[in-house]
């Protein structure tokens, strides 16, 4: 059992509304030291509202959020220094050079590690005189990541890091972040619209839908009791789409995937009685499969 000292972030029954629209409806979860948490949800599910509350930018209508034991509405400067934020869009000062960016951020963080910043910039391969505005979106993301890592923060909060990044830079971003986090024993809360990016990275997933937590568990348990079966293209799925055991039906170029709660030992009888076919095989369930199964496509 973990002690209270291991709890980095505690969220209890958060409520928040924008006018008559209720964005959060009793959201609760906690984060323990040294683990990576994925906050997953569709657009408008309440992810960014939750992040803004955790960072103290937004006062909730109800509930309590604590970071290192302090109420986020009254966080001390020291607690703020222990927390690093990468907000959606990779905000950076475009008129600055790489060298000026380091000098600017270094002045705010007593634990600044110039070695980490330079390590990331060497990987980037650009001169220190290069201005941020003259970089691609992917290159800017590397500068922002370097500045985030060099702060010496103990907990990192990354809200939709993937915005504007192509597949290569998203993979690079996660690889470098993963390396840094595991070696440094950091705690991370991360969101992304591209769920499959997080499968190699997160230890624990919190899924919210329409302002409520619908599932919160270690990554392996998120997929528990969810199965995927693949059928040949053209299989008649009409009789199965309304079945309560079926969570999603996806049509691919050469196959049809059915995500459901039917275990392998019952799958043959289940499908032959409904689809008239035993021509299928089971495939591994991805985090994205589980996410859609829990929240639905629409």
C-alpha cells in the first residue's frame, strides 16, 4: 500500500461548468510518484478543463485538487517550481533564439539543468542562434521539450503534446520523453488526441467521457474483458451491430473488426449464431480499441 507521501496529485469530485454547460461531473483520480498517467477522452470530454484546474489556472465549481498536498488554489512558489507544464500548441517565444530561450527560462528555475537542455539541442542539430520562428513545428516542439525537462520539475503535465506534429516527430517526442522520465523517476500526466501514441508510454489510464471518469486502471486492466475478432471483408455484420455484447464494429480495407465482451471460449458459438460464419480469428486489443469500446465512436 502506498503512503500519502507517494501521492503527487489528488483530484477529488471536481465539478465545473461553463454557463449552463457542465464540463466536469465529479471527476476523481490520484497520481503516485514515479508513474506515467494518461488522461484520455474525446474532444470536449473535459481533459483540458481538468488540466487547467490541476495547474491552478481555473477554479473549480466544486471539489478539491491538491498537488504535493497543497490546494491548487493556494500553491506556493516552491510547489509551482516542482511542476512543469507543456500546454497544447507548444507555446514558445518565436522572436527568441535557442540561446535566448535557455537564458530566459533559466532565470525562473533554480534547479535548471543546462546539460539536459544542451543534450536535446545537440540532438536537434541546429545552431544556438536559430530563431524559434524559423523552425518547423516539430523542431519547436523539441525546444519546448528541452526547456520543460531542464526545469528540474518533479511532475510533468503535458496537455495534447501531439498538436501539429507528424508521425515521426510524435515518435521522437515520446521516445525522448520516455527516456528522460524513466531515468529521472518523474511523474507525468499526459493527454493526447492520438491515443495509440500513449500505449508505449503510460502506466495508468484515466478515461473521461462527457465530464465523468468512466474507467481508471493500470494500462493492462483497461483492456480487461475486451476482445477483438477479425472477419473477412464483406462479412454480414447487420445482425450483430445492435447486440449489447458488441462495443464497436470497424470496417477495414480487407477485413471487419468486432470489439466485444465475448471471451474466446464462447466466440465460436456466439458469432456462428449471429453472423453465420466461423471464419474469424482473435487479434490483440490496442489501447485505442479499448478507448473506443468504453467511450464509443461518436
